[in-house]
C-alpha cells in the first residue's frame, strides 16, 4: 500500500511505517494529490496530524487547484479544517478552473460550523467565482437556507441571479480565457486574459 492510499483509508499505522521507511510526505499521484489532501478529503484527523508533523505542505494543491483545506471544507470535516488552519492553510486559495474557494464549497453543502470558522479565520465572504457567484449565491442555489442566513449575518452578499455582480480585473487575473464559460467568452478581452489554455485534466466540482 502506498502513502496516498493509506492516508485516504485513515490507516495511521501504515502511514507511520511508510514515513519511517523514507516515503516522501509531499509526493503526489497522477492527479497531483498529496497524502495530506487524501487524508483531509476522507476526514482522517489522526493521519492529517501525522503528515503535518512530518512536514506535509498544508497548501499543496492538486491539478484542479484544490487543497487539503478545500477538500475538508467540502466534505464537512471540521476537526481537519481546524488543524489545517492552525498550521497555516490559506483560507482564500482558489480552484484553477472556476475560482472556487473553501468557503464556497462549505456553503454549497451547508456546513455551518466550517463556514463560520473560515470567515472568522479571514476567508473573503464576498469572493466571486467565474460564474459571478459568491458563497452566499451558492448556498441559496443549493437550498442551504440556514447556511445562507449565516453568511448574510457575516456580511455576505449575492443572490442567485448571475447578473448581481460585475467581475473586477483583480478577481479574474488568475484565470485564462480558455477557462471561461462560453456565454462570457466575448468579454474576456476586457479582463486582460491571455490565450494560454489550462492544464489538461482539471476536474473541479
């Protein structure tokens, strides 16, 4: 069993053994995922703690730009989210395809405790993705009403209408023309996009 698989399964003893035998704590699989991303995704706090103590990069991202914090936030693993933030995880990092944040992922699933923790830890409550959606928009769109109300109480803006916001140059700089949805491609020249295509294999939910 390799380190990624053991981490995903929450097999702490195998993880310890592999690391003691010299396994690279930051090695990646074909999708760019590290052992910490796998452990965080599956919610294995014990394994996440072991990996972090051994020097795992808490801000490593996979080929879609998803970090351990993003995966843990998406799946509702509060204890893992806490330890990642405590160890320096970036609460405002974005996915490479759509510009998704950890807060947006938590909002879509209605993970209220994680939403509150992320915002209190500095997450931008009004960050906008490439479809002009904020965390609040996503919460409403997925019928997570209590989560939406929490986000609004924290200063969140954005109803489900796509026309609610205009996108600034600064918001969209990390993205390329090729990653925009077809309906907005005509406007990309205004945002200074280049023609570089995104890396093959991006799979952002």
